[in-house]
């Protein structure tokens, strides 16, 4: 795949993957989402959430700067 294709088809990250990466229970992440302390999913299909990897990385970088 060329670099051009990769930027168009950005990798999507699942709810479960984010919980595992942040080492938090799914309930905690759901509470943060409901309170607006975590970005809304970039896409939702049924009851499945997906975020662009760049969305999560940007959020984490901004959160690190606030600490």
C-alpha cells in the first residue's frame, strides 16, 4: 500500500483496544465519554464505537499537557 492510501484509510481503534491501552475498565471509559472528558467516536456502527488513531493520539497528547 502506498503512503497516499495509508493516509486516506487511517487505522480505526476499538473501544476495547483503548481500554486495554489505557489500562482502565470499560465502565470508566464510558463514564468519561458521557461526561465529555473523552472524545466522541469518529464512527458508530450499531453499538460498536471506533475512533481514528489520530483522534486518540491527539486527545492523549492534549491530556498530557494539562497534567
